[in-house]
C-alpha cells in the first residue's frame, strides 16, 4: 500500500470519530502550549537579566579596588624602597593596562563638591575618569570634552538638576513635585571644592553666639568661606528626570583636569579624601578610589580578574554572577519544562487510549486487511500515522496557542515594568520569549510523543489473528 493511501486512510479514520479525535488533539494542544510557555518564561527571565547587566555595566569590565587594610603592594613605587599601602596610582594603572587581553583602563577619582546657582544648592559626587570612559557616556546635550583639555568641564547626570533645593527654605523637587529653576547649560554654576570649610563658615555665621570660645571671652579665629569656581558644563546625560541609568546620579569630568583643579584649590594643603604621609603632609601623587579595566572578550574576564587579584587588589566583575545566574536559570527552565512535559505525558496517555479504542472498534477491518494479504508493516504504519497526525495537529495548534498566551503574559507584565523602570531602572522587555528553535523542538516532540503513544497499539493490531478478528462481533 502506498504512503499516500495510508495517509488518506488514517485521516478518514480520524474524521469518523471527530469528538474523540478533538479531545485527544486538545490534550496535545494543552501539553505543547504548556511546555512552550513554561520554557519561554525561563528564557525571558534569563535574557532580561543579561540585558539589565549589560545596561548597568559592561560584561567585559573588571572593577578594581585597593587592597584590604594591612596589605601592601611592593612594586617600584615613588619611594623606590619602602613598602606602601596598596593604593591605585598612575603607576598601577599602567600595570593594569599592560596586562594580557586588556584593551584599556580608566581610573576613577571620587570627590564630593557643592554646586550653587542662585538660591539653589546641591552636593554631589564628582567623578574624575579617563577620556575613553567619558566617550561611552550617552549624552542628551553637549559633547565630551576634548582629550588633553586642561580646562575642567562637567558632564551632569540627567537626575542631578532635580536634586537641587532652595538653600533657605530647603524645598526641592521631592517636596514640591516641581523641578527647581536651575539651568545647568545656559547659566553659570558655582562649584565649591571645600565643603567642610563652607559649612564651617555657614555655621559660624548662624550660631556665633553659641560658640564656647565666645562665651569664655576667647578670641575665635573666623573661618573664611571657600572660593567659588565657575565650572562650565560640557554636557548632560540623555534622559529625563525620571529616566534612570548608571550615569544619572553622578557628575563626570576628565580626571587630569580634576587633579589640576584640586591642586589649584588646596595648593600645599592636604586634599580631602587623599591619604597623607606620617607627618600629615599630602603625598606627591594622587590615589584613586577605584579603576575600571576593559577586557577584549568576556571569556578572558576571569583570567584578567585573577591576575589583578594576584597583585593584591580586590577585583570584581559580572562574569561570576552571570555564570551563577545562568546555572540557576537553566535549572529553573528545566523545572518549568518538566511541568509542561507532565501535561504532554497526560496527552500521550490520551493518544494511546484513543488508538487502543480504535483497534477494538476496527478489529474486523484489521482482520479483512490481513485476509486480503495486506502487509503487517502497512497495518502498523496506518496506526502510527494516525497517532503521529494527532501529535502534529496538536503541536501546530499548541504553538499558536502558546504565542497567544505569551502575548497576554507580556501585556500584563508591561504595566509592572513601566513602574519599576522609572523607580529602579529595570530594563523594559518581554518576560515570555519564544525563539524559533523552541517552536521546532516542540513540534518534533509533539509528533514523536504521538507516534510513541501509538506504537504499542499498532504492535497489538499487527498481532491480531485474522480469523479471530473476522469472527469478532
């Protein structure tokens, strides 16, 4: 019997029992859709996590911090002979840049300043970085300062403006709900590089009568307010006051320009936040709070991280966390897929039951086919085609249902994401994602399950005695 004839006979047999066929196919639809949706949720969570990591920081970046207290770095330092605390200096930055697989390294010098414009005031973290680092900052206005420019200019985070408050009333964005009347681009911004001295002078003016020295008649040396510097704005990070990103809350500048500015402000006095020698004198070089080392490929990040750690520094990257997260996600996907597979197993039992019932109802038909000399393989193939066709129909309809369910889940998840994206900076995206390879595997799996479920009924049909089948009522 030709394959075309077998296929036509199988389809006609399924049509004769429409309700039973529909219920059996429905079981396969539910099982296939369950597997696809469950696995798609695991895939979506894994990809969303990777996108969030990529948005907040690079997967090929190693963050380096100074060694823990008590650790020392014995290299060719400025002193040449004595051991020094494990500081990140320009010399150390050159060593980082010369490591294998490293494409570049940027120091990060954090320094808190006070900014004033009119009645408004704000204190924020000023971060001195390399020119290469600033080139990766997405700007909504302005441009990155030119490389080698000694004039200090600032790149403001997009959320800095809303954090200005009225110095007299204390009112700001969080109390009024309105952005303060501050223009960081078109109006001058005064920067105070000595906050401690500024606050001391302010407190001195406001509560001079309460000072202990004044009550005892002693002469108190007045604290003169620090000088204010007009620092031009180079640019502003893209995004509105509610659009969070990793650059939103800080102000960036060229690290060499910042060092030059701090030397001008403090001259021979110690710079706040910078270490001093045993006599309390400032060091002849700057010490950075941290550094970022850029690696050529994600596969080499762990190797570079280990090399930096062996130098005594603390090195962190997202690679270890990503690997751990991926293992957890893979286990989660296996669990979710297993839950869906249970539904398909139940559907397989339904297919087997349908095929067995079909054999009992078509015993005479099978007997006649054997008497007429029909090959045993044809009888087997006929039942396997019927069960496989049930699996195929259920698989195709299950895929369509899974896409519909996925769209509903993503639409419901979108509302929650919109709120979290504004508050915590989460990445917008679908939580249920169905790749084409998952669709292909689900279809093949559904057909195989159908044919395996029909295999034993088909073997039973082959073993039926022809005479007994003909006499069967």
